[in-house]
C-alpha cells in the first residue's frame, strides 16, 4: 500500500461500509495508540486492529504506521481526518435529534468522574436505570486525566463530573450537589479524643487526594489548563497555611490520585485526611474511620456536571442528566 491512496468511488462499496470503522479511525487518530483507542471505545485491541485492517483495504493506504511515539497517521490519513470527524459529528447530531425513549433505548452513556463521586452516585443511578431504562449501558472513565475536557470536546465522553472554576464558553454546566470538606482519621486516633485545634492537626502527617498528581501550574488546589480550571484537591488546612507566613507547617506525607486508598491508609497510620463530607460519612459506615470536629469553617464546593453545548438538543443526554440529579438527591 502506498501513502497516497485512492478514494473508493464504487457505489456498491459505499453500501457495505461499516460506520463503526470511522469511529475507530478517529479514536486511533486522537490517542495514537491501538490500546488506548480500544479503551476509549470499550472494545478489545484486536477489534481495533481488525477495524484498521478493513480501513486500510477500503482506502488502499496504511493510514497509521507504528513509530517510537505511537501510531502516526500517514499523509492521506491526515487529509481524511477532517472530513471523517465532521461526518461523525453530523451523524451524532442527527442521532441526538431522534426522540429518546428510555424504556426502548440501547444507548451507552459515557461519564468521567472521580472514584469518590462514583462511589456515591453509581448505586442509586444504576438502580434507576435498571427500572426505567433496562437496555441503557453506562461507561465510567477516570476524571484525573489531564485531557478530560478534550475527551468531552471530541465526544468520547458525554459528561464530566467534578469541581470546576473557569470553563470554555462552549461548555454547559449544572450543579449536581453541594459539598463540604470533612476531616477523617482512624478509630482510636489521638485526635479523636479532646478538642481538635489547627495546632494539633499539624502534629500529624496528612494524606491528600490530588486527582491529576503534582502539577507545576497548580495553585490553591486548582489546576488550570486550556481555559479550564479544575479543583484537583480539597485540603483547607494545608492550603491556608501554605500561602501564609505562620509558625505552623503542614506536611502532605502521601498524595494519591484517587479516594479508594484513603481509608486503608488511615486505618494503618496516624494520618489525617480531608475528604468530601458525603464520602466521609459513607466511609464511617463502611470502614474503621471517624469524623473530627473542624476547627475552622468548612470549605464548600459545588459538584457540577459539564457537557458540550452541541448536546443541548440531545434529548437522551438531558434525560440522563435528570437521572443523575435524582440519584444525587438519594445520597445522604
């Protein structure tokens, strides 16, 4: 196959084209990897490889070639990319215009959220979907990816859930629920006895959940990237004293990108963790951790849902948003 392939013009060939192939083309183009494309599409790498083989035969071109930095598009693939992406977007808009009937739909909704949020929301959400939309599927992706908003823009994710500041103008947002911070330690921790003060808090190391890892452009718990501000950690005490010249120095002994490991860390050490209050309450019922009385006013944040404005007319997605709102109301 040569890099300068020839576009097929046979009408009979066009009738046999599988539109799913173009989704694979776009995913490989976006991710530069067969494995990552497979993960984004929720299919196997071998299925992606098979689809690429069909695409290569169809276009008489290699389309993507292996390199040290991943699968690189050929010149012809780059020429095709814009038309294929525009075609997929038009097809998506056409599908969104169809009436959405939950009890008959087999649609797959894709959301990106932290494990702390999904721990609380998924059980009531899936319970609702099972009753009202039994054939609807759900795919959940981690929101700690630095390109999470890019995933939203390209349509690989329908909704992004988290804590946000500034967002691009093409994004819509809606508050899912309000959240406050809470301090958590193991049962029997010295801080669980007596009055909790800021001075006592700084006697112990802290475990910090920082969704995207340590970033150079992070400030006051926010990460700024391409017009987007996302809160990547919620640690009021450390933030307050980090930017002030005071005699107290807090230590973030362990920073992790997800909440699942916090409870085991606390139970094995004398560490302190600041968590969203709803998640903290859930953990007290599931593990050997307890809440502390805050020695300061709690920081409040809005947990929001974000989607691309082109989905405003998507009846299915707007229905799904309402299911999320109703599910959040079920969480204590």
